[in-house]
């Protein structure tokens, strides 16, 4: 009975011989088919050795992946005896990928190589050998560490943590509290996952126009349905108060200044239906181009009547035109991301005209946005938004952004502050860390007491 059964493809014989020799040098007995004696029936011998071996090492290569014998031998060892080894940069076959493998594809026979020591440690864990392999390189210093006093071990660990934390502070970026003031042709929003996100509530508008509607419903039992998608119902109301616009989950919304009416903000829903409820001082007009006479008559009956209206929009086509003497403001707007682009001829084009982004944490300087810069803010929370429209759209956003990306002139940047930039605002933390680091380094620099006694 051998300690290790070595399974491999015949074409990989040279590399198998090197691995078998290295294992035998560490006092394991290894069976591989080069040890078959003349006249022996190889299959019964292989099966007997495979079943009796304490550990089965399978060498995965481009050749062995295609060998049914190697797969069968590997499957036989799935009872906890298998150590998979990559000798080519390949992916183990299905059924064996959840088992941790060892990569020896770059090993050239050095028994002190880290990769080989990891492999030897894996074999040792399954089939311990007297005076066997060197310890795993990740734990190989344990015998030396036992000779170092506990305080020195703690000092070494602390120094390591502080050094790694210092390096990471230059790489890790943190969420940023931003104040964005920007002028653009269009702004795109993606709503969060909650149902019926109230995009605007409590607004008072001089005029509101809803276009491309499926349903127009008066709460005083006047009801009209436009069933044909080609029809475009529209309702216009003056002096609208208590305006609520509900947006379903994962709906994208685009705001832009209306080229048809200066001062108006145009809202387009690019995915999913939308609905609105508003109380109008009086419905100025109700149009339904192409509708049946009965539909048009129902809509026309709303003209001149103060009413609370409910409308449901045709998916992907509904638009709302908001006209207000004061800017439109939404507090704690429930949006996930904001971007400044629009789809033109099947490609996204930046709509930024000018603006600045100021950071309220991280000690970063304000950024001046160039024209046509591509700016996207994601993972927003606590967003407060103010919109106004003239010839273009003016947006003011105060929020915390988990991700901020900007692309100018083909160069992309992450605008979030690094952890180091945030820490520099707290010099006491940096000073305390430096003192601790100096103390522990001085402790490491002192030799253990028994070394001093020997001298």
C-alpha cells in the first residue's frame, strides 16, 4: 500500500516523474504506473493501489482533462483523499471545481518553491509522513514565532496592520456628500425599487400638461379610456395644486427644458407606465386626437370644471409639461442614480453645459465641469433636488453618493475622496497611529531578553 497514488495522462510522464521524486524525497511512498512490473495486468493493480492509497494526487493538464481514466481515478478519491494539482493553466472539470487545487503550472522542480510547499502541506494534511514536508509557507514561520515573546508577536501584527491600513487608505474610496449645481439639456433619473415612488408632492404649478395618456379619470365619476396605443390623449390644467406624480419601480425618467415653452420642465418616462393625481383650479383643455367621438366627448366634459384628476400614462411614451413661476423642488427624492445624457441616434450623448460639484466631506476641492463631460452619480441617499427650466435645465442636488464617475476628453475618473483624504481631516487619529507605530517598531528592534543574556 502506497501513501500517495499519482494519477496523470501518459503525455505528462516527465512532470509526473518530477513530482513523484519530490514526494519520495520527503519520505512518502508513491505509486504511479511506471512502477508496474513486467507481466502484471495493469488494471487490477491500478485499482488495488488506488483503493488502498491514503492520498490520491491528480495532475490536471490539457491532456488529462480528455482522459476518462484520469477522471475515473479522481472520482474514486472524492471521499476526502483527493489533492488536485494544475500542471497546465486549465480549469478542473465539472464535479471537481469545488475542491481547493494547487497550481504547479509554473513549478520547475525546486523542492523549496512556495507552490510546491503548499502542495506538500496539502498531502501532509491527508497522509501525514514522519519527518515529512516542510510546513506550508503561510504558516512556516510558526516554530520561529514560538521563540519570540508574545509582546513581540503582537507588535509585529500591529505594525503589519497599520502598514496595510496606510496603503489601503490611498486606494479605498468612500461615499461623498456632494452639492451639485449644473446646467444641462437633459437629466436622467433611475428610481429606487419601492413601488409608487412619489416623484413630486405638494407642488403648486401654474400649468400642467399630461400627454400620451391611456386613462383620464375624474374623481367625480367622469371616466375615459383610450384603448388604441396610437391615440394620444392629453389633459391641460391651470393652477394645479397638490400635484403627485407616482413612478413605478425601476422606471427611468428624463427631465429636460422644453424647447416649445421656455420656463417649462418636460418629463419623459422611458421605461414603464406612470400615473399622476392632481387637483386643478379648472381644466383648461382636454384633447384626444384620433379618439372616438365618445372618448373625446368624455374628455371635453372636463373643460371648465374644477376637479381632482387621475391619469395613467401609456408605457414609454407619457410626458408631463410642468410650468411654474418658482423652481420645482423635491425633498428626499427616492432615486438610485442620476446621469446627464440622452439617447441620440442609438448612442448616448452628454448633455452637460456647465456646472460645479462641491464636496462636503473628504477635504476635496470643488470640480468645475466642462461642457459635454459625462457625469453619473449612483447609490444616492438623502437626495434633495431643485429643478428649473428656461432655455436649458438648471439642477441643484444635495445628496450622499456611493459612486461618482466622470469622463472628460476620454479620461475617466472616480471623484470620491480616498480614505486618506478623509483621515487628514482628523490629525489626532494620524498622530496617535504614528505614536503606536513607533512604540511597536522600537519593541521589535529590541532583541529578546535571553539573547541579551547570551551576549
